[in-house]
C-alpha cells in the first residue's frame, strides 16, 4: 500500500494498470544479467513515468485517490479540488472585471430595422383615410413622406463607463441621416449628472444630485449619508471585496460540506443516462437525516461566525450592524440548534435528503442531484466522443415542473445541436362546486448550427439559431463576428408575412475616456431654489422652434406643415413651462389676502363653514359590522383577513366618534 501522503510510489506494488509491454524474452545464457538490466530500466521507467504522470495527469491522480482512499477521504479530496478550481476561476473572472472597471470600457451598439415594401404599404394603408381633419391630414401626409423616403431606422449608442462614471451618446438615424442625438454624463465622484441635445444647444444642463442629497439629509436630520458606503464601493470595489477574498470564501464554505460528509457511498463506473448517451461516472452518494441537516446548518453557522471577511463587510464597510450584534445573533442561532440536538428534537432514523455527485475520470464534478421520495433537482453534463449532452430537471410532488436538455455535436470547436426548455403551464377546470388543476407541458426549443467563439473576452461568436415557440412561426437568428465586432440579425416573420429585418451590432473596447463637463459653463438646475429654472434663458422659443424644424426636415417632412408644427409645439411647451412650474409665491395669481376671491372669513358668502349655513351640513358616518357578510368578500380574502378588516373598521369608527364628540 501507499504511505500516508499517498503520493510516494516507492516500494509500492504495481498492478496491471501500471505495467509495461514490448520487452522481448531473453535466452537462458544471459537471463540473469539481462533481466537485471531490463528490470532496473523498467523500474526506473515505471517509477519515473508514473510519478511524472501523477504530477501532470488529473486522470492518474483521480485513479490513485479513488483506489487508495476511503470513500469519505476521496469525496473530500474531490470536493476540495473542484472548489479550488471554481474559486480560482471566479476569483480570476472577478479580477478581470475589476481591471475593466478600473480602466473602463466602451461599447458601441446599433439597433436597426429595415422594413419591407409590404410593411411600408401596410403602414400607409393604416394611416390613410378620409376621417381626418384638414390639419390632421397634413400631419399624416408628412408621416407618409418619412415612410416613403426611409428604408432603415437606427438607434445608435456609444456608452463608456469607468469607475462608476459613464458617458452615453444616443443618436436616431433614418437611412444615412443623423436626425437627432442626446448626450448624458454621470460623475460618480460628485454625483453630478449632465444632459444635452447637441442639435438644440452644445451647452450642458447639469443636476447637482450630491448637493440635493445633502439638503435632503439635513431636512431629515440625519448625521450621515446612508448611501456613503455604496459610493465608497463604487470608487474602490476591490477594497470592499478582493479577488483573494472571493477565492477564500468559495473554499471556506465548500470545505464545510466536504468535511461534514462522513458517510459516503461510492459506485465506480456507474452508467448515467444523459439524454441519449450513457456516460460512466463515479457516483458519490451522501444520505442526510433531519439531524444531519441540523448539524450541517450548525457547521455553516459556526464558520460564518468566524468569517472575518463577511463580518467586516456587514459591520465596517456597509455599517449595517455592530460586531457584537453580528456575533450575538449567530451565537443565538447556534445555541438554539445545539439545544435542539441535545434534546433529540431532530429525527436521526429516516433519511430525508439524498445527494448524488457525478465525478468523471479526471476527478471533475460533472453533475449533482438532490432528491427525496417526491422531489428532485438534477443538473448533469457529459460527453461521449464528439457528443455533448446536458440535463437540468426539477421535480416537485412527483411531477416534473421544469427541464432543460442540451444536445450538441462538436466539430473542431464548432457546435451544432439544440437546447430544449419544457415547463408546465397551469390551468384550472371549474365545476359547480370544485375545480381541478391541470398541468400542460410547453416546450420551447432553440436549434443552433456551427456555433463557435470568436472572442471569449468580448463575447463575439458565430452561429445560426432557430427558435421554436408553440403557436408561433419559427424564426431564425443569424450571428456573425470578426475581430472588430458582433452582428445579430433576424427577419420579423408573422403569419407568413415578412415585415422586415431587425439587426443588432456591437463592439467592445477595454478602455474609456470620460470628460466631465465644467459646471461653470453649464446650465445648472438648482432644486434648492424656490424659483423654477428659466429654461427660456437656456434656449429661446426661436431656438427651440428652429431645432424642431431641423429634426422634422432631416426626417423627410416637407411643406408648410413643418413650420406650423414647430411653432405649435414650441408655444405649447413654453406656455406649459411658464404656467405649471411657478415657485414665485409673491405672484398676484396666488394671494391669500382677506379681500381675495379665496377667503376664509366667516362673513364671505362664497365659502362659509359657519355651522348655521345651510350650504354645509355635518356628515353623519355610521358603521355597523352586521351590515358586512364574509360571503360577499370570500373571493377576495380569507375569513381571518375579513375579521381583521372589521376590527380595523371598528377601531377607526370609534376614533371618529370620539373626535366628533370632543368637537361638539
């Protein structure tokens, strides 16, 4: 047998799995000498080669561990190995995300629609008619001009983000003409936001959200900003949670489970059916009683209590609670479970949960299954040659509620197959005095062909997809990419009619340059001021009317309608701004002088609340619980809820009666 570290091949017998072949027989004359030479060389090859294989081959490592370890130690090793791999992967992905967050990234994307001639004709027919007024007919004719002159409608955006700040530029494009755009910039450090429409004016409109929040906090009499911790996280997320912390946490809680599993059954080379293939896996099964689950919960709580990373996040970085609150709360939970365990509160005879772990020849976990008599959750993936299969199922009460099945064939890192989702659609059959619940399986499938990754980091890929949804005609999605970007497109086909092509293009650049506007030159909206902002000082009515005219003309509208519409919408907008946003309380339009039309003097005939005035009578509200029957409300609430409602109504009525008595 191997020694305690299980990694030393010295002085260990070799079974047939580690034998070598190809050594020719020797004559008796030279048997002893040659045998010694061959034996020495063979031993060196076996020992050296075997040790090297153990150092580099996961398959050999797994086979050695499987043969020399107890089921419990093997399962603990597999769990630790996989959690370490997952921890490293998550940590590395998080580290890359932090690096992108620090350096910034810029995403360019466009969403375009190209209508067919049939679609244009359909829209024109829908809009045309003899039921419009003369003015409405002008508007319709202008819209028809836009439909006739433009074969492509595009919304384009360039979005840069860096350390919580972002800069977004949006453009509406008809054909090849840029119709109108808008820019938005957010400064994460000062919590300032800036907006502008370049075609209207290059000057920025600014909102000092940070100052506004300071005023709100003062009015609420708060000593500190409750959002300060989250702002700090945005400025430096790595100080909040480092990649090393992420890896530590994954390994920490995986170890709780692997150390807990003290009774493991191993079934080597068990045949596992995954869709239409069969894969040989080592299946490790752990059975849990109620008492086991309580003990596992206890171990997790103990680990959490000693977890300084979590505690520092909750108590120091987020300031959600004090350290003694954190430990006292967990100590209380721990003591409750300990007491219940001591009092034999939990059943230790019947197994209530079973956990199967599917392990491949390299020691990699390829699937898990959690189940009891009536419920199960399974997630497993496998490969047989070039065939890749995966299943995800959820069973509740003995009935499958949801499933997903992957069927794919690999060909030089290109994948062809389908992904099928099935769920239960719930309906009810009602009778006079009862109803029956019905579950109808609904399947949605996505067929894919020649899917390949072009740039994993940027998310570029090639492939053709066909989506099949019940009661809907299948539609195809084509994806193509190169080093410069990604395109996704599909034809919109409904009931056999092709309405046009919808396409989405995007590209990613892992850098960003965000320049925050100078507040000194911006039009700042001051929410702390009693006076409403004077937007006409930012853009006059003539400026705005010219802006609207330019947008409509570039869109394809002709004739006098452009001028009339621009003038109309400008007057309406600026009049509304003047009437609706008025914070000047010295205005004569709002005067509480005794001589005004709104007068609360008892001698005013217009509005008099004198008790002797015939225009005003006291309203006598009465509440009688007997007037309300549960039968009238049973479709809307339970009987307990109805009784609570009656109690609340009675309480409010008593308060009303009491206040009325005092007033009289």
